[in-house]
């Protein structure tokens, strides 16, 4: 079922009011005001898990609020971080899933005077869907405790004292990244790239795929260049998934990479009317732009890729 902005927000809010047992709210960006508003009528007996992206630049730019962790701590909710996560998924009693483009913010949920134009869908999860969700939560999400949160707070305070630092340069310290980073085994469809790098260099904002990729990669129309696009790609969750899968395989051909993506998707590819192979064709286009990382070989009937040895991901 396809839902527009207002329908999606109403569906999530009604589901929060009706949920009886468990709830997962996973959104790249989560703002304190929207978070408190949507949870104002939640049953106290519900077991709640919250997942946000929490890149350092998200918090520096106030796209997400650190106070959300404190609210979760007070209420006994589990709060987790998945760096480069870009999905928005809301699951209620493991019997209803709402997927869409709406972040858990006032604009995303149309709680502000001017809300974003968003679309989403509602689905009944299969057993295999729930198993994938559970693996994602267990293998890729870092569940915060007070010590880790306080380390992030201190890191952020240090970054705020650097007047020459741009948002693109902002990143967690090496010691924190070692605690926060995990191999990317699973992806949401919305975390895949829909365009080629060349298409992004001359964007047409009437094309929804261009808009998607610009948003996914956090690219600014005022700062478009080959270098900026390639840097944004290396920071993406899709890039991290590619390097992890290729590293594990050693060398993998087109068919093997397609199979890995099919098995690693957490939601239904039919929603986007593209088959998995088209996304892998796009992936090769992106990887070709980074020969220092990806070694691509053309064979008689297929292509294969391995990581350049100095860039292997353990």
C-alpha cells in the first residue's frame, strides 16, 4: 500500500498508539521534539528499540539530537547507532512494517507547519523479513551505554571547538570509530544508488532518482565535483557493503555480487520496479571511478572485482 506524507504520518502515529508488545523505530535522523510528540501516547509496557545514524556531522548540524539518547535512557528504551544508515523503518508488534522516506523529525512527519513531501508503504512482514531485521539489529547496530554516549559527547564538544572544521571533515575519533563501526551485511533499498556518477555531475531535479542519490550522499548543488561525489560514495553504506562483501569473497563476479545483494536486502526490491542486476550494473559504474580501491576485470561473458590489496577490509 503506497502512502503519501500525511497518510504515512497518520499510519505511524496510529500504530504507535495501538502497539502492545514491541516497537522498532529506525530513522537516519531523529529530532527530540518529534520523538517526544510521537511517543506521547505510547503504552508504558511496550519494549522499544530506537536506531539512528548519528554521524558526527548529523549532530553538529542538528539534523539529529543527542537528547534522544537521554530520553531513551530515562524510559528504558534501547538506543542504537548504525553509521551511514539511511533507512527509515518502523515496526510494530512484529506484525506491521512501515517503510518510507520520512525521518523521525517534525518535517519528516509533517508535524511542522511546512512538512516534507514524503512517500511510504505499509507491509505485512514475512518470517524471512523479520529474520533479516533481527540479524541487522544484532550484527550492525551498536547499542549505546552511558560510557559510549559520554565519549561521543566529549568528541562532539571537541569538534565544536574547531572553527575551521567543515561538516564534511567532521568525523568521530579513531578510538570511537573502532567501537562504532561494524561490517555492513544488509541494506535497505533506499540505501542503494539509483544513478551514475556522471548523472549526478549534471543533476536534473525533476528526476526522482537524482534527488534520491543527492540526498543519500548528502551532496550539495553548490559543491558538485568528481572529488566530492567520490568522497560521498566512500562514506556511503552501499560502499561499505560492497567492500565488505568483496573482501570476504576475495574476488567476486557480477552474478555473485547480484546474489549477495539479493540475499542482503532487508526490504522488497519489487517496490522500486528494478531488478537487482540493474543496481549491480550501477555499482560497477561507481567502482570503475575508484581504481585505487577496486580491481575490475572483464571476462568473456562477465566481469569480476576484487579489492586492491592495500584497501582490503577486514
